[in-house]
């Protein structure tokens, strides 16, 4: 029970709020004041104004509340990257009859190879994703941004670094979807070439955005056969050839359109946003002639960064034994048909996602080592890989109990 003493007409008065409330509840008359002493306090009104420091405190609190409300409503010109869902390439995904994941009613393998002998697998070869909060049309508020700055598993990036100027969210999502489709095709190609299967490949223009340097020159459906006389084996190689040409002069692009071969010229421009480089402003898809079908079921996930893990999952299913020795391994990295592993975005968020999924080992592209060093979460061992063969060497050491100390890692931060 709390008792408060106040100065009143008779001196020092006692008011017992707990007793008053209890008595009132019984319909009795509470004793509100009891004269106990007089210490020379000047008589004053019982409801005098609160002390100055109380008024100041309430003022500061009010300002703080208004400030917090303002921060929670005011948009911030940033995007927030967070750890996203984790998918085991050896496992299953929920699907409904329409082939989406919105209403899961059954589960099917993430990777399936109908008509071919496959082998049992255990453990995990997990691919990782990053959730992005915010875009040009709907930005996060400052409270969310400040919370992300304080969280090592999240990253705060300028909107321009995620959505380049002049690129709509729709265009970005379209490119991300094409990148995912290409990564799946490149992963199948890398896995089958590693296993000795023959295949042919072509690069086809998927779309030409209005206003791009290639608008009116290239068309959807054009097959690209060479850049400045050099044949690109995959989309990454095509982009590298264009970037190497620069923006000073037109690049020569050999194409096949409706069975007729021709050459066109396009002057590249510098891309906007992070990692600016010369581009010709087209979306290109890779097409391969595979000896059999490999299905990869993964919806509402974009980007090229799962290519390496797709390739490892395919190889594991098509070969006896377990590549990972039954262990929980996660990883990330783009893949080319020739087995080159490339850098990706959001690797710190992916390492935290790996830990949350229970992974103990992580395969990271060598090109991302600068972002990995000094930021590895507790409980995760990271290996640096530059090729599909590097990744297979790590898995072989894990499966056979070989020496892990001799494998490449990112330098300590």
C-alpha cells in the first residue's frame, strides 16, 4: 500500500489512495485527510500547479512521443536487407495444385530428375535468400532503419544501390526472375558437364526495355552468337564481354533472327547503381539442349545466387553416396556452365540465415571474402570457393573426415 504525504490546510496531511479506493468500492466514506503535524508550511490550495520539473518532464515525454510517432511514419530513402527463407536443395517444398507455395497441400522435391536413376541423400545442401524491405514506391520508416542499423544480421542500403535510378520495381522483379531461371539452367548445365554429359547452348534475348540502348536494334527472340567476334558460353560471359568493350564505341553483336544471321551495333552505356558497368540494356536468357529433364521447383524467389547450390544438389542426386556426408551445409554463389563460382549480394545476411537453419558449414564465393572476413556468426565455419570443383572438394573432406585445415578460407577480419 502506497502512502503519500501532502501539505494541506492543517499542515502535513496523509492520503492513502489504496484505502480510499477500497472503501469507495464498499460504498463507505473514505478518510481522505488526517491531521498529523504542522511544520510551518504556508497554507496553500490543495490543487496547486505541479512543480516546474514535473512540467518539464511531461513536456520532454510529449516531445519524445511525437518524435517516435513521426519516425514511425516518415519514410527513409533506404532499403533493408534481412535473412530470408532457407531451402534445402536435397529436400522438399510445399506446393498446391496450381504450382505455387501460397496454399501448401502437399510437398514435392525441390529438385527432381524424372526418368533417371537417383540416389538417397540426407543432411542438407541449403541455398539461402535475402528479404528486402523497401523500394522506390514503398520505403521503410526510420524506426525500422534504426533497428536494422543496430542488428548485425541486417544491412541498410541506399535505395539507389538496390533499385537503380530509371528502373521500375516491375523491371527489377522481371530481371530478378530471369536471373533465377538462368541460374537454374546454368546449374543444370554445370552439373551435367561435370558428370560428362554432352549438351549445346544458346543465348536468347528475352526482352528489350523501352529506352534502352538496344531498343529498336535488338528484339525478343534474337539469338546472340558472338560479341565483337567472341562467343559467350553463358550470360555472365556475355555481360563480361560487353563490359570489357566499354562505352566509347559501338559493340558488334552477331545474332540469328528468324533463321537469318546478321550483325548489329549498339553503343553501351554505364549502368546506374552499385557496381556500375557498361551495358546494352537487354535481358538475356540461356537455353541448353539437355539429354534429360531436371526440374527445380522454387517459386517467389529471384536472383542468380543459388546456382552453385542447385548444381551440387543435382550432382548429389545423380551420384551414389552423399556429397555432404549427411551434414548440414549451406552456401551461396552464382555458377556458370563451366563451373565458375561468382560473387553475390547479401552474404552477411545469408550467413546469419545459415546459422538460424542449423548449418555448421558454409560455402562462400572467394570474391565475397572481403565482406565475410570479420563478420562470421558464431558456430559457422566458412570455406572460400571459386569453382564447382572447390565446393566438391570441401564436401568430400566433410564426408570422408578429411583435413579441413588445408581448405581455403576467407582471411580473418
